[in-house]
């Protein structure tokens, strides 16, 4: 297989994964089945896909509605009846804080005849940044930055976020009672746990203040004094816990997963099989250090390359972590991919792609990258040391230098990381 053909196939697989999670596609059957309430329909939401989800609702819902959703800068959509606010991600800003406050106010005072339609996707944790009483936005920003650099996984990060918030961890649904709350979720987390997606603003929370304190201790995070005091007061029972499973205040809450990483990986697998490839599906919930996973997948690819047969694609999803030690322009997908390329060590039969389905790998407006058999040689010809760049967490610098970055622009969806390795024996 020619290099151009291999790269094109990998991109087609990624595009198929994205298409399966487009809000206009995955929401349509749920919108069409939804019956209008006797009272008002209030649409709220947050996340990188939330504006596109709101647009899909507007386009297919002929009945009266109103609402507000908050999305990442650059991810907005032109809506007529639902207000779209853009704010910062992954570190929250004042626009996100203000929007979260307005969303909380919008669901208060409703009746049992009203419907709250909540549209949540990945990124909602940062975008719904409403600090708990006694905390400031600056407190949350500091903790968020520390968590992002710590190597904590998404479950751990959101355990902390829920217990520093006035809106997450089921508190938004409590505020909306007695209205019916229907949440449509696009999952970006391993195992599709609704309590983790966007820190679960409308679902019960199984974690505690004590769990949040344990996360800070585990990663040696020196939190602001107000944050430490807040969590300690909660652990001592002096602050009300988040609503737990079985809480009667959540009796009228329904949660539906409208798009998942697994469905996107299956869409990519279908394309690979139609192109004559065997598929090795490793799962949609892989976690761990990005560079370690990349090296492990390269070793698996090297084993497959030594076995005669037809081309094979290894597919996986999930959300890896990066423990930041260097000063480079990182991102978990390019960290994974650079490690995979180094371990593959120029093998003539292996190509790889890794990207975030939201179009942003880390803080960069770059979705990910592609590597090929000649990637390391081209880098060395430019006088660059791939291992040194990995040690500096400089995956974006590495692939950008070679022109191998994958730039999609805002995808307006988010089903987490997508990884594909192509082996052509």
C-alpha cells in the first residue's frame, strides 16, 4: 500500500467515527419521538457539542421552546430560539461562570408541567464553572490547571470538580424540580458513566467530599486554602453532599446516551472491513499514560506485521493521561502517537493516527496527527531527536514540524480519543 493510500484510509476511518457522533444524526430519532409537555420546554446544556445539539433540536422541534447552552469558543451555532454562549475550555473563564449561573436560574421556579431538556457533552465540566458558595472562579481555575498537569484521570478530575461546584454532581436537576428533566448525553468518558460526563449536572453522584480530598492528596496538589477548607468541611458533614442514587429529588430525571465512543469505533471498523482490512478492536475505554499505551500498541503492531495476511487495523478509544514534565506543546493524542512511532522504529509496514474527536488535542486547535514508516527518519534529517521531543512533552511541535498534524477545525461533537494503527504485511 502506498503511503498516500494508507494516510487516506486512516483519515476515512476517523471521519466515519466523527460522522456517527454528529448531533444532527444521532439526536434525530430522539427528537422525533419526544412529545411536547403541557407547560414550557426549557433547553439548557453545556459542552463542545452542545451548540450543535441545540441547533439539531431547533431544526426538528416545531413546538415552542427557549433556552441557553454554553460551548467552547469557536464551537457555536446560529440558533434562533436558544441562546448560545461561548466560553473557555479547558480552564474556565468568567463567561462560563456567568452562563452557568444563568442556566441554574433558568430552571428554578418551574412547574411539574414543564420540561427541562438538558444537552450535555464533553467539555461541560469547564464550561459550567459555577463555584460553590465561598469559592471563587480563580480558586477553580487554579485547581483545574493543577489537575490537568497531574496525570489524574477524568473520573478523578471530575470528582474534585463536582465538589467545588454549585451546579454539577446532580445539583442542576435538584434546582429544576418539580419539572421533568430529560438529559441527552454525548459520551466522552470511558464506560459512558453519566455521572462523569460533564461532571453529571443532572444525575446522582456516587463520589464524596472525602473522595475529592483523596484525589488532591494522591497527586500532591496544593489547593488554595479556600478549596481545602471547603472540601474538609464537606467531608466533616458541615456542607451538604451532592445528591446520591435514590435521592427522591431526582425521581423525575431521565438520562439517555445518544452517542458513544463505542458506536463511533464500530462505524470506523465497518469502513475498514469494507476496504478489505481485518480489525482488531481493543475497546473504547482505554486509559493510562499516553506514552505507555502508544508503546504497547506499537509492539502489538510489530507482532502483526510479522504475520502474513491481509491488512489489519487496530482500533481503540478512551482517554489517556499525560503527566507533564517538559515544556513542549503537548496533547495526549500526539504524546501517544509519538511514543508509538518511536517504538515502531521506522517499521516499513506500520502507519498510525490518533486524534481527539472534538478537534482539539489538549489546548491546541489541532485534533491530532499521523505517523508513517518514514516519520522518524524525516525528523532526524531535520536535526531533531524524537525521544528528546517526547521527553519534553512536545508532540505537537514534533508532528507540526513534519507537516503531519491533523487539523479538522471545530467538529462540534466529542466522543473522546480515536486511535487507529494500520499494518500492511
